[in-house]
């Protein structure tokens, strides 16, 4: 069953410019009033008035006049579309202040209409928007019903034509000439028009008008391009008051990250870097970059890293808004999750590395990895660059011995220099007597300069500790080279 939900943001031009003001605010478009807040409405200021009339009605009251910013409205509607994509993949914008969502196909996902509408209500209220809703079998009917009272607008189980009948014709402002002609004939509501024979209505009002009404009633297809999420993520949160400590930012951080990670999962993308923008009460901007060793969509990991970075901040001024931006997105990879006991899984090593690097700095954490070298002392390297998830996994590099047989096992940590072992009575000693368990594994290299030939063994000490020792085949001396963990 097709079911469309219209989210009509009537106050969007005002909400984009002045979300929280304790004085009258008026948004003008071509020197006429477009939107007013509640304080301005109490002064008698109404939509369509001229700016001069506003000044007269304001009297001694300090009324703030703002010019409409259509770019800000489009940006805000784009952010709302990105959020609505988590509700349904089928949606599109309508006019400059509406979202139309096809929700009939996702009712089972939310386990009913009431749960879905509750999710929508929570998402919109958390973004501090006012919205009027309409519910109908067609998108344009849902838009028209968003102008009706709530009991009519949401009663989708009732006949559509009866719900539309009381709406004024003036809503069809795309067909001004046709509407004026019908009003002169004494027709003022959609019910009056829908009662006319379609052929007579077509002769009087034209093909475009009748085609629109047929789309409203579902008699013709209403094909619109579905919304496609962008290649970047941008969202913001406005507090409506001044914040002075980083702890007060954390609830907004949690909410923005929930939206961000939901966007990543819906679009099957991952990211390794996000940027927070702190918007000051004086309109100053401060960017805080948070990086991760791996690309992921893990909410808790991003929250922990952000919290660490914010603990390091010194807020010199009050913060009014918080924005989250991410432009470095990449296709996601499948994650291996235990189907039956996900709660028992250990935290990935990359999560620990992220926290260490965020708290201590990128250069404070060194990465130990393997190189494609034959000699053991050259095969292990330590670098101070940012540790990557691949490096953190401990996967041996190409050319390192396999761990399938005991003789091929090697300790990851080696001594700075091989140390000479004491020999007595045909036995080797290193903090006690040693016993050879496995070997030999012969390693020969550097024949063109200073030939090296060694036979490596795994030995055990009196306490059960395992060591990596070798016999130098040139001087027949024994050395210890590594210690197993």
C-alpha cells in the first residue's frame, strides 16, 4: 500500500535565520512579510504586509527585520533530507519547505505507523523545527492535507476526497488564473471543484490544472526523482543558549554522531576523519579534527575519541551551536560479527590505538611491523607515524616465515643485539640452563659483504620461558636473539 507522509516546515525561512530570539523577528521577501515569530505575531504583524506597515505596528518595540536567505533554507532542507533518508529510501523535496516520504513500504521495519511517526517526531523536535504533517495515498494529497487540522490530516483510513473537500482553493497558488476564475464562479474549496465533471473542469481551467488534481487523487502517476544522499555529511545542532564547558557539548555530540553513523550505515560508507565546528555566541568558528586509525561507523568509538579531544579544549568564549562535517567517506567493508554472542566480542585493537593517539598525539604511539628482509634483525621496524588499522592487526608482511611449524616460529620482539650464551659441560646457560626444543632453522645472507650463516633453535629455560637462540656456523658460538612472549 502506498502511503505518503508530508513534512511541511512552514517556519523554515525563520528557523534558518533566527532560531531563538526573545524579541519580535520578521523575515522579509521583496519588502513583504514572509514569516514572523510568535512575539511579532502578538503585535499584529501578518504575512504579506509591507515593511512600512511593520514599522508602524511595531511602534516602540524593537523588531528585528531579516531578509530571506534561500541558500540557508536549501541547506537546512538538505540536512533534513539526509536525516529522513534513515526513515525511508523513497523521499523527495517539494517546493522549498516540504519533504515527501513514502512510508508504506517501511511500516513493518518500524513495527507500525505509530512507531514510525514517533521516530519522525523525535527526530524533528531534536532539530528544533516546527512541522505540519499530512498523510495520504499520494504525495500531492499529503502536501495539501498538511494545511488541514491534525485530525483530518492524519486520518489516512478515511476517504481521500472527503478529507480534501474543506481545503481552500487558494492553496493551489501555481494555478492563480484558474483559481481566480473558479472563485468568481462561486467555487472556493477543493470539494466544490472535485464535484464538477472532469471534462467541464478541463475546458474551464486547462490541462495542467486537471492533471494536477488527477495526481492528487491518484488517477495519474506522480513520478519524482528520489533523493540521493550526498558524498559528504553535514549536520548541526543549535543550543539556544550559551555553553561554556565541554561537558555541556556532549549530549549534542551524542545526537549528531547517532545521525552520522546512521547515515554511514544507510549509505554503506565509512570514514576515518570527522571535523567538529564550534560556533561561538559572537559567530566565531573553531574547527576540531578527530581522526581514527581505521575507517568505520562505530558510534561509541567516535564518541570516545571526540570526548577525549574536547577534554583537551580550552573554551575561551561561549558556544551557541555545534556542527559535524565529514568529507572523507569511502565504501564500507563487511564486518565480522559473531551472530550468536556479539556481547562477548573483544574490542578491536584499532579502538585502543585511536584513544592513545587522540590523547597522546599521533607521534607518541609507535608502530612495530615486519619488513621483507631475510635477516631477523632487519625484518622488524619501528616507526613513529600514525598507526593504521592494518598495522595494528599484527598481520605479517610478505616474506616473513609462516607459523605453521614449530621451527618456523619467531619471536616478534628481538634483543637490540644478539648476546653471547655461556656454555659449560655441553649445555647452554641464560639465567639458568637451557634445553633446545625445536630446530634448526638455517638463515644465510649477506654473502657478498660479510657472510652470515646461523642455525636457529627454540629453547626453554628452567622457569618455562621460551627463547630464540642460534649457533653461528662460522665461529661455532651460541647467542640468544629473542624472547617469546
